[in-house]
């Protein structure tokens, strides 16, 4: 489920100016209706759904231009194990991802890898 959400987010910039600007739970639901998206906060992951958290410009400013966008997506397995993927979409629309087993509130909070990716 999280991998499908990661791939969907990775496709978004191609049609939206190489950016995640305008990406939201509502936009994700409309563009990718086969994924159950939500905006639940930390400590409240919803089994069988993907939480979008901490969407923000990655840095830069209005004069120099933004250097990309970051967010975390969080999901919970049926046995209540929590996983996250930290997503960075750079200024050219390219995606960088890292993985963790935290109930991450944002990009920096998701780290450590997935045991099965070891």
C-alpha cells in the first residue's frame, strides 16, 4: 500500500510543474482514487489507509526558488505495525525516498529503513 502511494506521489510532479505544490489529501483522492488517503496526525495511523503528513517546501526562498518538497506517508499493517516513507521531490520533479518504521509526523521523522529491505 505504501509503495503504491509512493509511486503515485512520484507521478504527481510530471503533471504539476515538477512540484508537490497543490498536493493534498483531497487532490490525492481525486488523482489516485485506488488508494485510501487520509490526513491523520501522529499517533493516529489508520489501518488500510495512507496518511499524508508534513507536506512542505524543502528549502530555499522566494528569491532563489524552492529546492523541492518533502512529506512523509504513513501506513499500518493489519497487525498494527507502522511503516513510513519519507518523500522528497526535487526542483526537477525527481523523487528521493527513505524508509522507516516510525509513526512519522514529517520527512525528518521517517528514517531507519525497513527490516525486509535490509
